[in-house]
C-alpha cells in the first residue's frame, strides 16, 4: 500500500481466502496477535499450496503476495513460527512475515532475528 491507498479490513467472524482460477491476483496483508494466528496460518498454508501447484503444474490461479504481521508478548508465544519461516524460505518474495514482540527480555534466536521487531 502507499499513502492514501484504500484497503479493506475484516475483524473476527468467519473468513477465508478462496481465489478462483482466472481471478485477478490480490496482495494480502494478514495481521494476527497471539492465538489469532490460527485461521491466518491456514490461509498461509492454502496460499503455499496454490503457489506450489502454480509452479509445479501450471494451474490457472494467478496469485499475488501474502505478508503476515504477527505479534505476541515473546517469541516463545509466536505459534507456528518455524512453519512460517519454512513457508517464507520455500516461497521467497511471495510469502513474507514480520514478527513483533512486546515483552521479550531474553535473547532472540538467530533464525528469528531478521524477522522480529519490538523489545
């Protein structure tokens, strides 16, 4: 997004991401805190599956990028962090994540450091 861009937000409730072949690609920004990552992690897995099919079988899905912003008190409370890092590695530039911690007092592991902001 750029300054003055129009965005749509959805908070809570039933939601999903189900692009159809031939749909215009969209760039997703997913924002999660704590255990709120659960449905968004499912969406990331679905996006990864579609990217995998797109690369391997030439399907007709045209996908944009997915950027996850995920916050927790400490890195130990970031659920699925290793899985998310794996998705970022498998689909560089297509799936990205920025973790934010608010009450971290201990050292942040090297594998997470490039992706963590906050204390």
